């Protein structure tokens, strides 16, 4: 049977105290990271693809939004259009809007043509470099951002997003 000296008991107590301190520090770090999770959506004023009218992000104050960066030549972006149309129709009455930001470099003509061809029922704007940069840089498309009714970006989706996931996440911010 092992015997414990007073020094050994004291060392064990210091070890437990150190573990408690490490645990508290980790809890603080985790809680701080969660508190910093949502960031304010960058403001923008961009021309609409359909008619060139400038639309400001301020127009969506108090609404939850899905901001999606896309291009007309991007197959996964085109694949998302039917789901985005459905989400716009389903959640619009609850204060939700899909806002698509085109990164097409050829101008609004091709984007307007796509809107007409596919019957897009949500706002489509022409993104500029400052807007993509302000959203943290859009490295690939599609890239989407879920924004709550307080104007905070709560989730980023790089790449194609399944409809069911978007629907659940949107419901969580309404």
C-alpha cells in the first residue's frame, strides 16, 4: 500500500488547482468565442441586375436574409436557384429575403437574362469588389451568408447548400 507524505498531498492539491484554473480559462475562451460568433453584415449599395436601380442593404433592416454570391456560369449556383425561389416564397411573409449578389464580370445583361429564363423571384444585385471584400472575401461561388433580423451574419455556407439545411437554419433566425 502506498503512503502519502504531506508534500505529496500538497503537490496533488496544486495539480487539482491547476486543472481547475485551466478548466476556467477554457470555459472563458469558449464562451468568448461564442459571443463573438455573429458579426454585423457589411452595408452595401448595389445596382439591381434587372433595371440598374441602386438597392441599399438598409432596405432590408429588420429582415432575416440569405445573401448569396453567385455567377451565371457556375453550375452549382444555377442548381440552387429553384431552392432559393422556394425559400423566398415560403419565408417572405415572415420577414425573410433572399438577396443574390452576382459576381459576373460581363455586366447585368447576362444576369437579367438568367433571371427572366428561370423566373427568379428574389432580388439580384451586381456585386462589386468592395462588397465581396467586405464580406470577408468570397474565395469560391456559390458562397452564402445567413443574416438574422438584427443584421448579424450568423452562418457562412461555402459551396452548394442542401435545401433542407437552409430551411432549418432560416427557421432558426425567424
